[in-house]
């Protein structure tokens, strides 16, 4: 009997041909799925892009002939739509697809050795309000790489909270001079006085500090090239109307407001759901949903 995963892959290839899709994203969640892929001996290198957890150990030489490229995704669990959108952002960042591409995705439940779903996505079309994905402006933002790095941090906070407790916070990335003018310190700025090189978000100790400081009231401000300027910052730019962001609270409205008044991008972690929402030009442009079953509350 043919393995279900093989049947899914063969059908995905056929659907990609019929829909004129340029790429097939195959999401593999574990080491055993990765080994299955290598054993299958597939050589669809011009079309298939593998999406693997960032902490999965792989053999670069072994995988080279079996796919066009590899995207290393956030290691935590996300809903299916969230995993797809996040992979698309990384795919654009790596130059593998564009904001107008049509892509077939193959995936299964997060963290399971099981492929059971094929989806087709035209990135040029609008997504629903439940799954917003309107990121053309974001992709062209000079701070795009920093925004994606902060999104990883936000997803960690959304999924796990901090010390077993749920945490909500706001990150504001880019145009930091104007953001600082349109905000004020709600608490003492813990990053003040540190040398610039010591505030780079690529430093593990800075990432851990940001996660800890997310518990404070106020936003964390980050320059477009990835340096933390301040934490505990109250945003004074005003907020979007409750009608525009129905069902969302003051934190989301403040984030929308600062992104409307400046060229910054704001990323919000919801304390109640762990959902990560990205704002640009005053609008919600993407939402990522980590699964929070591992959080202790």
C-alpha cells in the first residue's frame, strides 16, 4: 500500500502544474519526517522548497538534490495558516518567491509526523480578516530582516509567556527617532547607557533581556538595523478607532497609531491569546498564531 505522505506529495505536484504554481512548500516537522524525505529519493529540486524547524539538525549535502531550497522556520508550534504565512515571509526574504507568487503548500498538524493537507495560495490576493496577510509594504521595508527577527521573539513570548505566565507587549521597529519623539518613558529605560554594540538583538543576552522586559508596561523600541533603543516606553501617537480594530484592546490601538504616524512597524503580542499581530501604516497586515498548549497558566 502506498504511503499517504507519498500520495499527498504526488497530488501536490499535479495541483502545482494545473494551477501554474511556481513553488511547492513542503513542511516537515521532525527528524523522522526529514529522514523519510531523504529515503524517498525525490529530485524535484526546481520546484520544492522544504520548510524545517530552525532547531532541526540536517545534512546539507544529503538534502541538496531533493529540493530547490530550505527555509528554517520558527521552532515553536503554530496553527497551520500561521506556519504558512510565516514561511512565505521568509521565502520572500530569501528571494525564493515574491509577494505575487502562487504557491502550493503541503503540511500536517504541528509537531506530528503526518502530512494530510494541500493548500493553494495566491499571495497577490486578499486574505480574510481572521488571517490577514497584506505584506507588500512590509517586504519592501528597509528593516524587514529586523522585523522578522523580532517576530521570532514575539512568537516565543506568545507561545510560552514568561516564567509560566502569559505576557502581552508591543515591539516598535524602525524610524526610531520619530518613535522616540512620539513616546515617553513609563518606567526607567533599562537599555540607557549601554554601548550600541551591547544592544544588538542578534546577541542572545539581549534577546533574553527583551523577553524579560516584555513584562513591563510600555513598548520596546528597536532601530531598523536591529539595536534596542528603549523599553517601557508609552506610545503617545494616538490609536486607531475601536471600530477599525474591533475586538482588540488599547495595546493594539496604540501599535496601530504609532505605525500610522511614523514609518515604523509595530508587533503586538496578545496577553490573552498569545497571537502576534503586525501593524504597518496604521493597518493590521499579518497575524501569526502560536499554539500555547505548552504554556503553564
